[in-house]
C-alpha cells in the first residue's frame, strides 16, 4: 500500500525552489557557506538526518517467485488443473480396481512435464531481462570532492549530505543535485535526464523557474563535460531528480500485455466449454445409471481431454519465431509477449532526438548575399550542392570563415574512405556540422586552414556569445591578417558596420537589416540553430607580420566588422522516417511526439516527418495566418497542437484528455519525465495501447508504463534499455513500423494456429463421449490423443506462424482490444462446431470400417462396452459369430485407435490448409509456405512411424495399419476444403453478411 | 475537426460488464445469451442443416463401403483379421458381469440353492439352447456327426452338438454344483474358416505313429502339453479298430481333435483340484470345424467335472487347448482359459 502512495507522489513534478532563493538565504537555511562549506559537526547531523546519499534498491522479487509465476501462468494453471484431475482420477481407479489402466497417471505426468518445460523456457526468457535497478547503480558516482570547514576532502559519494559544498570538474559525475555557486566555463551533459544531447553550460545565475531549465542547477549522476564548478548540495539520494525517476521506474507496473489478456480470455472460453460439456456428460452418465464414481472419472476425463496440451508450447514457439524474425530487422524483443503488443498498438509516443532525427547536427541552410540557400546533400552523401552560389564572393568568404573560425577537427586515424558524414569529429555538434559542410562543399577544410594559419583566438563564452580567431594569410606576401568571428547572429550583427550583398560589400542599411531579420526569423521558425559569421581583413600597415595579437586584452578591432552571412543547422530527420510515419498513419496508429526539446524545433521536425501533416495547422498557425490574437481562434478549428511542458503542467486530467481526444496530431515539447508518464497514462485510460520510444533515463518511467516500451540500442542508456520491452538496434523509427507489421501478422497467425489446434479437439473428445453414451468400444485412446496434441499437430500449428499476411495488414486500423479478440465465439463455432465435427465423423468412419471388416458391424457395437472391456470375457461374439478373446479384441481396438489417429492426421492436412486463410481463397493465398508444406509431410511421417515401427504396439499401443485404412478419411479431407472454400467465398461475396457475422474469426 | 479515432476512445458500452444475469437475458436488447430470437433461430437452423448434410455425407460414404461387405463372411479372415488363427477358450458359468466385470471366480455354497443355482442355471440355459437349436434348425443344416461316420461340417451344414451324453453333468443334479462337484463348461472360440491341424501327419500328409510321437513330444517341449494327455491321445489312437472301412478318415478325425486339459494353475491348486473328468470327450472333435457361419451352427463344448475339489480354498484352474496349430498362451489368453473355484 505504502509503495503505491509513493509512486503516486513520485509522479508529481519535481518541486525545487532552492535555485530561485538568493544565495545567502539558501546558505542560511542549510547552515552552510559558499566558501567554506558545512561544518563537520553539522555535516554529521545532516548525514544522520538525511541518510546516505544513494539510491535505495527496490525490493527485488526472488528468482523462485519469478519461476513459480512462470510455471503457474494462465495456461500453466489450466494444465496443472488437468494434471491434478488426472492424478485424482487415477487414484480413484487404482483404489477401486487392481488392474486399473495407468493412462490417467501417464497423462497427468505428461501434462506436468509439458507445463514445467514451458514454464522453465519462459522463465529463462524473462530472467535474462530483469534487474532494472542494477543499471541505475552504474549512474552513481563513487567519490566526491567536498569542502567542509574550508578543507578539501574526498569522500565516498554516499557520505555527501545536504548543504555540502562540492567541487566538480570535467569528467566527474555530479554527486548530488547541486546549486552552482561558482563556475568556470562549466558544461554538463544532461542527456540522461532531458534527452538533449547538447552539452549545456551552467553558471551561478538563476535563469528559469523550471529547475530543469535554469542554469544554476546541476543534477545527480549527470556528467560534467567541461570546466569546473562549485555547488551546494540541495537534494541527495532518492530525493534527487534522478532518484525520483529511479523510484518511479521500479515502482511502476507495466500491467498485462494485450496477448496475455487474450490468452486469459481464450482460457476462459475453453474452460467454460469444457466444464459445460463435462457437466452435461456427468448428468448423462447419472441418467444412464453409471456408478457415480465412474461419472466423476468421466467428468474429469472430458475436462482433461479438452485441455490443449500442445497449445502453450505452440504459442511460445510462434512468439519466439517472430521475435527472432524481428531481431533480424533490428528489433530486439526482451519480453516474448511484447512481440504482439506492437501489432495492437494504437498510439506511438515517440521521442524526437535520435529516433526521428539522426542525432547529428547538419548544415541545412546558408544566408548569403541576401538569399537563403538550401545546403542539399546529394544522394550519396559525398558533396553538398548550393544551387549556383558557389562562385559568389559572399559564399566564398562565408565558407572561409566557417573553415577557420572553428576549433573542431576530424579525429585522427580515420582514412579518407570513411564518408565525411560518418567521420568522428572532436568538437561540439555545431562546429562539427560546419566542418563537415566545408569538407563536403569545398573538398578540404584543412587546405583552407593551411593557407590561413591561426595566430590568435578567443574561445566562445556565454556572456559575449562569439568566438574569434585571427589568421595569417600565406597566399599573399603582404602579410594581411584576417580576423574571423562567429556567434549568435544578433550579437555578431551588432559588431558589424558593413554587410556583404549581391552588390558586394555595402554599408549596413535598413534594407539589409530587414533582410537579415527576415532570414533569421525564417530559419528560426524552421527550428534551426542559426549562427552569424563576419570577418575583417586587417590592414597590413597597422598589423604587420609578427604583430603580437593579445587575446586576453584584445589589441585588435572587435567592432566595425563585415557581416558575411548566416549558417543554420538542424538535426535532420532520418530519411526513412516520413515514410514510416505515413505508414503508421495508414495503419491507424497515431504518432505523438513527446520530446524534451524546444517547441519550435519539435514542431519543425514534426512537420518535416509528417507527424503534423502539411494540411493541418495549430492554433498558433491559424492565428498567424489570419493575423488575429490567439484568444480569438477557436480551439476546434485546429487539428494539430504543440503543447509546451509548462502548459501541460497547468492542465487537469480531463483537459489533457480533451487535448488528446480533440487533436489528431500532437507534439509535446519541453516535457519532463513525469509528464511523459502522464501522457502515456492518459492515452491508456482512453483505451489506447501505447508504445513509447525513448533513449534517456528520463524516458524510462514512460517506457516502463507503456504497453510496450521501445528503447534505442545505440544511443539508449542502460536504464532505458532495462525498462523497455523492446530495443531498436538501429535506433530507427521505421524499424518500429516493421515491428507493428510483424506484431499484427503474428496476431492473425496465432488465430489461425489456435483455430487449427482447437479443431482436432472434437475428434479427440467425441470417441470418449460415444464410449460413455453409446457403450461402444473406445475409438481413440488418451495416448493417441497425446500423440496428436504433442506430436503430429505441433509442426503444422507452428508453421502457420510463417504464413504470409492475406492482405496489406498495414492498411487497416489496429485491432480493437475489446472486440477483436484472439479467440472469439466464431472461431470456436467454426473450429469446434463445423470443421471439428467433420473430422470426428471422418474418424468414426474409419473406426466403423475397421470394426466391420474384422467382423463387428456398427449395430452390434452399440451396447457392447461392458463385455468388451471385461477381462473375464474371453469369447466375445462378433456379427459373424466369431468369438474374440480379450487380447484380440483389444488389439482390434488399438488398431482402431491408430486408424482414428491417422484419420485425424489426414483431416488435419485439410484443416491446416484451410487455416492458412481466413478470408482469401486458397487459390490466391497459394501454397508458398514451405514450412507448412514440410509440416504436412512431417506429420504424415510421424503418423507412419508411430504406426509401423516395431515395438510401438507395446510402447504406445499403436498397431500397424493396412494401407487401405489410410484412405477412408480422404473424402472428408476434401469435404473440409470444399466447405471452407465455400464459406470463405460467401464471406468475400457478402461483406458484413450472415456468414461473415457468424463464422469470420 | 474531430479525431476519427475519438469514437474508439469513447467509453465502451457497459453491456459486457453487467454480469451473468444480463448475459442470460438482456431485457433491453431482448437477447438471450447474447443473441436475439431470430439470431438464435438462424444459427440453429444453420447447424441443423449442416449436421444433416454431414450425416448424409457419412451415410453415403458408409453405404458405399457397406456394398463391399459380405454379410455371410467377414471381409478379413484368419491371419488377415486381427482375430488370428489361435483360438481362445471360454468357460461357463461366469460371475455377474454387472457386479464384478473382471472377475472369474466361481464361488458358491453347496446345498444352498440360492447360491449354486446362479451358476447351474447358466449352464442349463446354455445346454438347453444348444438342444433347442438342434430341434429348430436341425432338419436342414445340422447333421449328427461322429468320428467314424464321415459326416463333417461343410460350407452349408454343421454338426449337432450332443447334449445327451454328459453323464453327471446335467441339469437334474444342477451340474454337480449342489454336491460341490461342479461341472464347468469349456468351449473353443469360433473363428471363421479355422480348422485344427491333426497330429501325426508328415509334410506329405501321410500318417505314421513315429510322426505322432514326434509331434506330441514336440508339444510337450514347446507347449508344455501334459504328459498324460500324450498317452491319452496315443491310447485313443491305438484303440481304433484298423479293420473298419473308413479307418483312415476316422483316425484323421480323431487326431484333428482340439484336445483340452484342465488342471490347477500352481502346485497347490493341483493338489486341491482333485480328480477331473471330461464329458463327453477330452477334446472338441475335428468335425465341428470349420465354422463358416452355417445356419444353426452350434458352438461345440465339453464339460469338465471337478470330482472332488478341496472345499474352502480358492482353486485356480487353467484349461488349455492343444492341436498342431493351437498354442496355449497364458498372457494373451489364447487357447487358455482361467477361472477360480471356491466352494464353501
């Protein structure tokens, strides 16, 4: 109970206010000092009060509990009940007669073995993928440098407590949630928390109310990638942002998979059928004046006979096969049942970075000489086209600055055969993008740099927002130095007095300024990151060769520069994504973007991949187009929405519900981990089956809660991989679509497989019914039933998993989990009521033939059972007056069992062939499933083997059959095929007609 | 614009959750167990037609098969049939099959008619039926066969089973049950077309005494034929008068007998069982064979009298049949029958 409450509180957003307080107030509150840190005494007090700074490991479920859970799954319980009933029946028989047949004992044992083996199999599958908390442990740093009473100490991270002053530098993991008090070009990598891969600078100023966005907080377990900083610890252990996520993840319950629900429903159905029939039989047995104990044995016998022994294994194997097939398509399934979940998915909440996009900044546009140029990468990624601009002076200058004003370099050891786009770059994402652009556009950035060796540079800093370098010019002997600068466009513009236009360099004027602002806005609205570039040739008279440039106290001009142009970059969508999104759309799966990124970027990407389709507008778009304020646009007129995390915070549950209901295309931006979870839960409450993709730790609560969590194999953190059910090995969204397709296919094919397997239950159970009701010798024994269920039926049933889909399954809506069940009454009606009955008749046909050919005509079999079964009767007379010993007639009976068994195999040929399709004609579906064709041969070979191998009469009571006894079931096999072909023809001819309503499963 | 899927997300109709009662009869929709009256009608009609069609298909197939059957003789015979060529042995009387279906214990108290009549009545009925059967059908197809009269079972005629020479085993003394000296009826299972092979004939079908001895010794070795039966057979053979005109066929018929021997199953049983008499003859004569479903065919039998069985103990009795092509097999109960006797 307590745990549930905890999880509920964890779901709320983090409330941190410490960063907004004035530093002095905070220090007073925490009784610390931004210079000397805590006193030892107070640190000890706090340490005792707050406990150690570590993540509490969750209560792990012991392995044996998991094992028991696997062995007693839904299906398992059914088999267990069957087994126990068998043992009870055997005990009753054994206590009443010394010569009781051991059939029930064997049956019970076989059931036990089947359930144990399948249980162990799925336990093995599952145990490979638990231990979520283990991966969180790796995030926790080992040691921390703390200042207490002015002394630097190296403590175990566990000993850090609230109020401690800690010191971090690049390469460290932040040991707790800290408020920065002092920073030197300090940058942290928050990707594990927010999903943003860009390193972010941190400093002492509070820049935002939102703790995740403000600059003066750094969080537990994130990495410091640059610089150094000091900070005051404000949260430790489980109370840290990361700790709360960890707690949330381990506290969340992902619930039952859709396929587990379907299997439970299926078991519910067959249990009802089995008990109904068994009760009817019990009543009949009592009416026929059987001893009540016999009645109980019959009752048990029917229930046990109704258990589909092989189905559990069949379903498990089918799912495993699909999982294997998905793994080949880079979709690794951790939890077998999740294989199907993707197929049922009706909504995908996709992360942006890395999943939809390439997670690789790329130059997309230039603004040069007053025009926006598309930087188009050609198809083989070996060069960039700039549409006729490459001879322009402005363009040449821009590329020169881009090449020079940069600290990025290709990492050594990569030979030129590696495509430029794939090469590793030392330097931040923007510089890498520019470097690659230059390399592709001009052939070699290194050549330009050789020509203009760097003499002096000023690195980027967050207050000035520019980066500058000064280069010598080797081309001319005049010794003309070149100053180049790049940075935030408006800051660069401020420093310029002239601008390059198509008329050459002109003085800054309003027209040029307007053009600049238009371009800047336009590129910004595309969600692109824009950088401005300017340069200035330094006159050689003032700055001769050997001039001592000083970067600390610039002795060169920083203003009156020449503005050259803009370069904008973005993380481009993966090329296959728009197609995949379109496929999802046609498959009725809505794709919702949930990202930690900025709304503008998110929206731009959403538009470019089709999550927001071109014809749809958001409220903001409409307001913009009509030129009216937002408040005047009615929300109903828009079908797309971009929801900011801040807005989301204000929404009530019903409001969020309405948003999800009213807008078909939604982008959630700047969302916190808790909000992701909230979105998933809201969707689930509406009945959707939700897939969530994500790679960061921040995504893991949503991944865990989703019906199917999909983690990224390459960029994904271990935590997200642990929380997910499925891992995309290539991080590619379109792989999900392949997964959806496979999931839908396996659902259809499982239906077929189950229909096939259930059908033979009728011919298996009816001999027992006839045995009791009409007192004829048993036509099929329990050993032969097992031979069918666990022998001949297995391969064909599994082979149906290889059946190709009948129509384009990606053009229909996802199944409605409430209506479109795995097993429904129509499937039962066709399998049990129709095809199964034909099969039973085929079996009895052979049975009566063999009995008649050996002397027992059908009319004389009626009522013969008591004498037939009596060991004392050694001279039972047949229709021709011949007298049969007990052993001889039992041999005859076992021959009938074998023939009945063979008959089932033969009619199951027809059954597996008709189960290939649910709607199409076999003619259209074809016999291209070679596994199935093999299954046909295989089951026949098994049947022949069981019948003709010497010794089988002792081992399994199988008798060799005369060849002609293989033939009588054939007309029935043909009948089954014809009947079902006609049924499907009627379904196709009259969509929605009676035949479809009653028999289409 | 409304999300096309919003309908789907709308709260599901509650009908599914309103419990079993509503499932049985839903007043609102007028459905019984989820279907309306006409829906039930249609589906029931469909299944009636479907099953009627299926039944007709079965009947048609079975009719075609039936045309291949001959009502006068089984399609598969002897070794082709699973009945085989080694006949079983049966005994009468048998315990009540309803009360103890697998029991073979004959248990009764001497001098208590309510006890022994249950057993003796069975024999009475059996013997009487054989007797009346003779009267009904005898005029046409039954003939009085003896070892020396050359009358044999043919495809049309069969031999009468004599019931008048059973000596002490008759209904007037309740087949000996009243006195604690019960007669047990032993019969050989009928197998269509089966005939016993005689002892003493070589491959060329010529009789020689040496061959007979060889055959019998082989039976003793391989089939555990009791030695006294060997001498019984030899004595019977020697006892024939070689001067009669159909001596050869007489001897052949005698040697075609299916010889029967009853004894205790174990040593103790052998001690308890006492003297055993066979009526009318220690075997079933060869002229009764083959059984070819002749009209009025009577199953031949003998009665085995236990002259002085030990009272108060269960005696396991095993009777075996011997002929050249008959091999007793205790496990398969071929040419062997087993029962227990307990006389109180």
